[in-house]
C-alpha cells in the first residue's frame, strides 16, 4: 500500500521523482510557487516549456526539473476560486481534474514518489479545506499506484486544515508535520 503524507516544510528542498507545479496556461513563469520554481530552474525550464502545447485548466504537462531535488516537474493549470458563486462547483471539479491529470501522467511515466503543493490554495485562493477535499479524494484513490505521495503545506494552519479534512472524510491521520 502506498503512503500518503501531509507535511509542513519548504517544498523546494524535498526530494521526489516529481514535483507538481501550479502552471500558467502558456507554461510561463507564474506567481507564487510557480515563480519560485522557474527562478530556480532557470532558462532550461523556460526553453523546454516553450516547446510544449498550451495547457488548459485541469490538464497536465511534464518537463525536466533543472536545479531542483526532483527529476521532473508535473505542470497543471489550476482554476481561480470564484468565492463560491454559481461557478464555484465547476472550479471544484476542475481542481479535482488537476490532481487526476497529474496522477495519470505520473502513472504513464512510471513515477513512484510525488510531491504536491496545495493546488489552487495559493495565489488562486481556494480555501484550504475545499482544496484539501478535492485533492485528498483523488490522492486517496490513487495512493496504491505510488510508493509515496507527499502534500507539502506552507503553514501549520494549512496543515491543520488538511489533517482535519483527511481525518473527517478518510477516518485517519497521516504522518506528522515537519519543518516550520
């Protein structure tokens, strides 16, 4: 059985087969974690991304991960949170599709250790509890296809939200928090 862990740490120093990168549809430097990844990876990543087709919301693309402690980047375009208005349900479906697309691409490539941020909960402003519900649903279904899936949160408050959702809907906690 594969392991799913929730941690609080600096995501760009953790080793894995692949890191999931929140992406801009044109696979250019975005904001937040995307900007940090592009800054570390440099021109090699920019050049590689320029050769790929546009990535729609919910789709995924794969590139190398220069200057990062992972082999690959799995890019996915997350939807913007619309504050729960009439388009909110569609945004939640699209967010779940981001996870499913990344997981399918990782399966196709034979990747076993995946590192996820809280997709959608950064600059796209999904509340962590909603983002956690969408992410954990997909990750729990796929966990046996991978040896380790890590969701790395940027704050203890976010980690607590993800643990709360995980315990409530999946009846169990995951590994303890790390880092700051």
